[in-house]
């Protein structure tokens, strides 16, 4: 009986110690599983690099959440809209559906999961140095899909912009922590 009680108490101690980790790992994914596949992960990772460069992890995550939030809003009116379509249409850095792409858009669209050197990569820039950054960004997109990353903007951002952009209409800057981009909320109409 004494061994049984020790075993039960040990189990309870371990269970309560592990509980916060389990709760963290069981966060709900921001995009439903039926909207996610390797192609979506690839395009989201490309968008992260296009819109925030290689090193701005907080921006990457915030951008992913803005895209998910925008997708949810769009599907209220257009229920068949895919998350992939929102990524490809909203991220100007990827070039949308233009007929001719800039050199940068060409290599961005040539980033692949195997981290092979993209088509059109600038000759004077080391791909060997950038390949690990690309792998990390691709993995970050997967972490986002699994709900493993928290929204640095805490659900408030609907847009983002770089230093060359300026807010329009009802957009007001919000604090998402240290980011390269500025993130914006929508100010309610009067």
C-alpha cells in the first residue's frame, strides 16, 4: 500500500509539473488544417522573407497572424477563398500575378524547402550564408501552422507596412514589440 501511495503521489507531482507544457503545446492552430499543406507553408515562408527579410522573426510571426486574420475576414464574404490565395495576393513583395517579375521577386518565388540556391539569386551574395536562414524561416512557417507561436501583436494587427509605406484611412500604428515593419490596427468608424 505504501508503494502504491508513493507511486500515485509521484504521478500527481509529475502531472502537475508537465501540465503547463502540455497546455502550451495544445494551442489551437491559427489556420484550420484543411487550409494547410506544404505549398501553403512554402508560400507563407516566402512572404515572410519578402515582407521582413531574413532576420526579423517577430515580423515573420506577426505577418503570418495578420494574413490569417485577413483570411478569416475574407471568408465571411467569400467562403471558398483559400489561405494560400490571401498570402499570394496580399504580399506585394511576392509580385502578385504580374506578367514580369523583378529580379528579387524571381528569386523569392524560387525559394524551395530543400534550400537549394534559388533561380536568379544575386551572384555577389552568398547563398551558403542565407540557406540556414531560409531553413529557419520555412520551419517558422510550420511552427505557426501548428499553433506553436504567439501573436506578438496580440490579435490587434490588420495591416503592416515598411518605412516607405504610410498608413491610409482608418489605420493606426500599434506596438508589437521590436519589429522592422510597422503594424496597424483599424480604428473604428465614428
